C-alpha cells in the first residue's frame, strides 16, 4: 500500500514562497499517529534526547569535516570572515552552530538549524539552514544588505551535514533543496535518527504564487539555500511503499510546488514535480532547474521489482516534461553505487517541469538486460542519412566530488563548475 500527497495542499501553501510561516503552532491533528513538539527542536546537548539536533558539521573543498558546536545567544564565538553585503536581519535567533575557522571566508558567522513541524496540519519535519550574524552576544539572521527580507547566500562549496533525533518517526521519503544530497536513517535507544548531507544550491524565489507558473513569472531573488522535509511512513498523513526502506531522497531548486513524490503502481511510474518562476530577477534570463533523486536498492525492488538494482541505467527510463516552450533536460545521469541508485537531471527550463521515472518495458527481469532499444514518442519517417552530432565530455567538480558528463552539448549540473 502507498500513501502520498495527502497533505500536499497544506505544505504547498507554505513552501510556495520558500518560507515556512513561523506563526503556526507545531502540533499534529488528533487523528495523526505522530505528535511533534511545539516549536523548534533544541540541541540534544541541552539535555533533550528526542526530537533534537544531535550534530552539525560542514566540509569545505579539499578539507576534512569541521564539527560545529552549539553556541547559545549571549555566548562569545567566532566572527564572520568578512562583512560584504550583509547586515543583521530582523529575525533574532536562540543561538548558532559554529567553530573556529569554519566561516573565515564567509559573510556569516554560523548557521542555525531550524527543525520543526512543517505546519499545524501534518507531522512532517521541516529542516531549514539559516546563516547567522552575531553582535554583542545577540544572534540574528544574516540578511542581504540590499534586501533585508532575504538571507545571505550559504556557501555552495561547503557541504552541510545535519543529524536529527526524530522520535517515533519512521521516514517514508525526504525531499528538499540541495545538491548531491545523501540520507542515512538509523534506529536506536527508542528513537530514530535522520542524517542529511548535501550542498546548498541557488533557488529562484517567488514574490507570490502567481510567479510560479506561466511565461511571465519573475523571481524576486536568487538565494542559495539548504532545506529538507522529512515525511513519515507510519502516519496517515505520510508517504509509504510496502517493502521500502524510507531512505528515499528527492531534491530540486524549484520550491514553488515542492512536495512528496507520487507513485502509480499500475504504470510503475514514480513522479515528482517542482516549479519556480521562469525568469531571473533581471526579467530576461531563464531560470534553470535540476532534480536529484537517491533511491536505495531496497526501494527500487519495492517500486519496480528490480532483481538487479545495479542495472538501473538500463532498467529505468528517466524523462522530463516541461510546459509549452520549455526545454527538455540538458543532461541526465543514472548510476548505481553504495547500494543506491543516483539520478541527476539538470539544465531544464522552469516554470513547470515534471520528473518521470518508469521501468523500461524492454528490460528483461530474468536476464537483466534490455531486449530491444526503447522507442518513445510518435514514430517519425526515417530521415535521410546525416552526420551524427559529435559528443563531448566535460569534467565537472564540486568540492571533492568529480563527475564526467558526455553529451552533444555537455554542461555541468547545477552547483558544479567546469574543470
């Protein structure tokens, strides 16, 4: 049995602008199986052992992880490396996660992990990483000097790792904003832990929901963010697939309609949608998007019945559908490593792309091979012989991660730079 998208409309109203409203009381409805605490999760070091933040670390390019320490407001700690384009925002925070040397090159001096119920209607855990700026013992959101309504950009070259105690929650799926994200779930001492790692990514933010669709939508700002939403499987308002591990992650930089995936058991189709304003703040440049999915071998078996999940590249068909006038994906990559299937799709145009992952109908489960080439779309007359376009290979890097992309017009995925 599967449950998905039941409460999508509630979270959509909050995620549509990339912000969870702070005025909601974080309690779950009476018929829910899980009840989350009111307010933001506290650091586990404060004595709380359940629904708390155990650890936070960052890893800069070519360096070892730096473990951050919770520093409450009123305590001294490291300063930001520079004050370029940053001011203390209106939001005051209870503290920050920081460490000497961690933010020497940044215009913020720490990060605050705001983990709490997504809203008053669903027991989903929303995890938002916010840059901080401290002065005189007080801790504020580090805001853009040119527009204090928005936080400064998180460092896209520094990976963030967050480990959270999630109580009775058995995760069904995690979705969010970040590149190269990974997910680890453990259960011990009467509670579960969820560890999320990944890189912040630039997100086109909308001023209103009207900007999230159509060709005229213009982003009000581009802000580099790192966010996640953990959706339980053991709750009526959750997401579950029989036999799945719960270690499924789907991410994008289109947060207007970011929500849980959907699953069509009859068609064996896994769908995921997100959207963003079509145009950048300059009103001319088209915003580009990406999808990043991590599906464990156990989940691939539960979803598609794959006996050999390592053959994902040939067993699965990944397609992207965009609105009229939009582009198809510039690059698509499917690989299997560390008992996980990694799917990266990038370079498509916003506003309304739809990711579709289905089982290749010509993949033979018994022989683990494709019996004939996959043909999609309407058959066309055989064209006259032409010279095939030459493919090129580019090397893309992000921190310690290196990828090679081979295509006619090969480009690096979002968050990577060409080597």
